[in-house]
């Protein structure tokens, strides 16, 4: 007989399960790996959303009825041959944590096979609009930022030891602000792209904060779903969830570097979602309608924020959470040619074939 018990959430009215599931993160995360943890209210909303959209929420308890491990399981709606594991947390100081992990993963694989899933991808909390990726220990791993994934390195090791392999690699590239007179190494191509953009008749305006929810977000929603439709593990979400994600971010950070790109004819072409996090300028996401992609506009869109960052004496710019090999990563490469002191924070999505 197993020393562990698998507990599954059966209803959004399962208050005890939800409480234990939410409390578990605070119980097992300790400094310095407790950066950016979602609050209870946010976690509860995600549980409700996930349950409504087909997610399973599981916990493992030991013989003394203590939670040792939790996770979510979900079939990826656009491709039902793929399944995802998210909300992964485990009590690393439990004497049988490795045995509990093996027990849970075997149960998870059994469930996914019953649903005809052929490939499991982890970690993804519900879908890629929310938190996902494991962090990789690397040079200058600390300090960590609230907007990036941070877990104890044992989390990644557990999955790798269970035959999970790399599915996709991401990084955040940090560029320290260096001035040589009026010249800032690594920004020349951004300035040229910006000047070209303006010469072509495009304009960049700040977000309309007074009408952000009613006018800006509906347009951003449409552009995002068009621009990211071919992205890895893309899964459309409803407008209300999208609006809450973006609106909540604006309450935490200074989004004054964000911009909306407008064509010479007055059409909104795309937007840059960027913000100041303390002394760092963070380029979070950039989306363009497909007909404006390939026109070399993206680099110019980030340049006004660079100027603001230098004027406000910020210490670094970061291109955040970029999948390596895509256009944004190539833009980072152009900057790194001239910025010898840049460094990265790296992340992985893992997969296992069933």
C-alpha cells in the first residue's frame, strides 16, 4: 500500500482543497527563491479560470495528511495531443519528497495517456498567458525580478531526472547603460530604426491611460491574438482575462515607456508593453499586426524608452523572457555586438514523450 494519497479538486466549492493548494506555496518557498510569487487572490482566480477551462488540480499527501506536492494538469486545447503540467510546488525538506514526486508523475502520465496525450510540456500554469518556464542557474542569477520565473534548482532537476528534455529555451538579456560622451554602445541600430520609422510617416504615442480599458485594451487584444497566433503553445483567452492581466500590471509598474505604433494613415499597427522596474527598463512584449511585420519597425519602437531610461539615469535595459531564435532575440544580438558586459537570465520549457 502506498504511503501517499492523491487528492483531486472536484469542484470550485471545494474550499478546503483550494485553501491547502494556495497555502502550500508560502509553506515551501523560502528566500532567495520566493521572488514574484502570486498572491492568494490571484492564485484563486487562476484556479477558478483553470477549472472552468478543463484543468485538473492535484495534491499529494503523506501518511500524516500533510501536503507534499501540488500541480495542475491540462490538455492543450489547440492540440489535444499535448498536455501541460503547471502550478508545480514540492516540499523539498520532506524526507520522501523524491518518492512523492515519482508517485505523482506516474499518476499524471497515466491520466494523460487515458486522454490520448502524446507529449507533456512543463511547467505551464494553465497556458502561456500566465506563468511558465523553469529558471536555469547561471552567472548573475541574483537578483531576481518579480516578472520572471524563479524556482529552487531542485525543481528543474526533478523533471530532468524523470526523463524530461528541453522543449524550448528563453532568456532575458540585460544591457548595462554605458555612455561614451553622447554615444551609448548597443543603441545605434535602435536609433537608426526609429529615425527610419519616423521618416516613413509612422508615429509612436504613449498609452491612453484615461481610456486604457475601454479603448486601448480591446485593440491590444485583437493585435496580440493576431501577432502571437503562431507562437509556441499559443492558446487564445477571453478578453476579460486578457484585460485583467494587462490592467493589473499597470498597477504595479511605471508603464510610461510603453508605446502604440500608428501608421501614416492613422491605423494602429501594434504596441510595445514596457515598464520601469526600479532602475531597470524592461521590454516585456511587442506585438505587430501581421501586415506590418517584416518592415523592421520593432527596433525603433523601443528607442523612446531607451531615451527615457537614460534621462532618468536607469542602470540597465532588459529584453525580457524572449524565446531564443525569434526576431526579438535577433534584435538582442545586434545590441550585444556592442555591449560587452551584457548578461542573461535563462529559462527552459521541458517535454516528455509518452
